[in-house]
């Protein structure tokens, strides 16, 4: 487990995901219909770059660790590759 008395846990939604981010099921204001297949294709790299823009916005210079499972674990791996100076360690589960 993660001791939240010692560590601050940051958990954000993926860009384009269905929980709190504009995505394919969102309404396109130009058509008043869902974006559907017209929504831009997104990659794991897009997710990671958006997450690190969020960290920079909040002035977070370095993470103790990037931890994730499945797709989140893939993001953690790429985080360590793209931002090695900002990620202390990487832990993945089922990735």
C-alpha cells in the first residue's frame, strides 16, 4: 500500500477518457452530436505529456514514484522514459 500520511497521491483522468475529460462521447458544439469517430486519435504519449503539463502547472518538480496498473502502468513506464529527471522510480502492475 501507499502511506498517504507520508505521500501525496496524484490521480488524474486520461485525456479523452470518459470520466471528466472531453472524449468521443462528448458533444461536439459545432454539430450538437457526440464526436464519435471524429474525435482525434490519442496515444499513451499524449496521456503522459498531458499529465506532466498538469504537474508543471502545479509547480511539481519531481515525483517520488509513478505507479500504475494496466494502461496506467504503461503511462508510468513512458513517464520514466520521457521525464527521467521528474520521476524517482516506476512501479507497474499488469502492464
